[in-house]
């Protein structure tokens, strides 16, 4: 689903990025798309688990500090896609 919906997922990501999509590393971009898909379409997975999984992927496959970037972007995205869930977690 992520591959077939990549354009819609990128549209979700653009407002929370601090750089252009084309400037993202391939692993970062793929991890962010996967995280955006899970945040948007898989509400049975808590946003914290989505972030944790994406961070672990970035640590294993990405650059030295890409996990920090992934965490920040997906945390910002979760604020809009999972606002009620984040409010309950406080």
C-alpha cells in the first residue's frame, strides 16, 4: 500500500519536513512514508509504537543521526493525524 500511495503520503509529509523531499536520503524517505502510512491508516497501532518502529529502522539502516530526524518528523505528523490520541497520552 505504501508504494501505491506514495504521492498521498508525501503530501502528508511535506508540511512537517524542514527540507525538500528530494533532499531526503532514500532510507529516510522510505521510513517516513511507512510511518506516515501507519499513522494515517493503522489506528490500531499506537503512535508511540509507530515512532519506535521507524526509529529502529532508521538506526539499523539509515545514517548516523537519521533516527533523530525520523523521530522529529513523525512526531510532528502524529500531532495532526493522531491529535486525540496524543492528548489522551499526556
